[in-house]
C-alpha cells in the first residue's frame, strides 16, 4: 500500500536538498518477481527466478530528503540486476541469517556489508529466501559523514566495496533497529512526523556500521574469470551452452571455470543458463501480442525445441502455462 503523499512516479521530482520525495512510505507485496520490482521508487530493477517454484516478494520503503531505507524480501532464489537512486551511495546487507547472497561475484559472509558507488549497477544472486536492507545515502550527506571523521571523501573513508561487522551482537542490534523502524513508521498516518526520526536512525546506523567494521578481502582471479563467463552467458542466452568456447574466451580450463563459477555465484553454469532462458521467455511472453506471436516461436527463439517438455518446466518455474502468460492482459499478476 502507498500512504498519502506517497504516489509512485516514473520520474520523481528532485528535492531542493536531496533527491527523494519527503515522507514517501511504501509497503507492497506481489507474487510476480517482475511486478514487485516496480514498487521500489527511484530504482531500476531486473529480477529473474533462478529456480522453479512459487514466488512472494515484498518492498518496504521510508524516506527523508537525502536517505532511503528499503527492505527487499524474496521467497525464492533470484538473480537481480539493479541501479539504485541517482547520486547515492548504497549500503546493503542481509538480515536473514540463512541467506546465501552473492554480490558482484563474491559470496557475502554473515556480517558483511556491501558498498556501491553512485551510478554503479548491482549484480547479485540470492539462493533461497532473502531479506536485504539497503540504505541509499545522497552523496552530499555521505561526504559530510566522511568529513566528520577527518577524511577528504566518502571513498577515502570507505576505500573498498565490502565491510565486515565482526560483532554479532552489534549486527543484530542494527538489524533490529531498522526492522522495528520500518514496521513502526509504515503504520503511521503522518509521514512528516517520522521524517526526522528516519534521518536520525539512518545516520546513527551509518555511523555505527563504519565504526564497528573492518575492510573485507579483495576478491581474487576466481571472481574475475567467473564474471567474464557470466558476461558471455548474458550475451548468448539463446545458444546452447558451449563450454569449450567459453573456456577460450576466459582462458582457463573447463574444470577451473566450473569451480570458479560455482564459488562466485553459488550455482552451476548450466543452471544459470536455464534461468536466463526461462526468464527471457517469460519477459517476451508478457510483452508479446497474442495475435502476432506464438508461444512456440518465442520458446524456439530462446533455444527450447521440445514444446511439451518446455511447457511442463515453464509451469514448474512460474505456476502457469506459457499460453496463460501470453494471453494475460499487461499489468495483471498471477495469483
């Protein structure tokens, strides 16, 4: 639901101080991974299922003019490619102790926090259910935090993309503070009254994160090889998986490549290719006109030759037959 003064706009107005609409609060659920992504204001998100089965997603958001607190909940394994709010640093971490998250090609450990620069795209994989908190900090505020600690810039204050909270108690208190704040202020009907509280909490959390953290390790060559292979798969999703050609592109043996990919993304190259193809078919079916395109033509375009097997597996992935997806009016979700 969107509360008063919280209409989602495709091009939100710029604030005189920051970038966010002051007092914006959102709590939305969806059974469609493509629809739930649309409820995250100021974000551009492409979200694909990695495993067949039902999906339930939720987005909770509160804002000040310079800070966005957002919680992404997902019930099934997903691959996410996202661009956050413009001119913002992103501070992201999991609040689910069972979550297996791979961020920019490296597995996130418990207590690990990812820092993303403005204009940088987030590439992440979430195996199983996940709950991810992200704090978007306008770069002006981020620089002022760095200056308060005696640094010239935010990136000199935080020179690497990963931080590590070593104290489990500290991490749990931080998670509790955020989740309680979201639950409390999403219920309030006067968003302006919670604006100052949100700002105070976010700044306290940011200060707390950096005071209790140490720099995480820099990923090695295994990640680099896996990212090259991933990029190849992303650009050739319609073609059969050709391990020899990919090894030639990456420059390592097939065995090393498979191990590198599994370590970096937590999923095999074959399973990753299947996910790309099924999600590609679904996006094309949703966008297609039933009078002009057929399920068979779209499926063949994505490399599926056996229509019976394809239809069975598609239903396992998305809970409906491909013809239902093709014929469903745009914007209508599966229940």
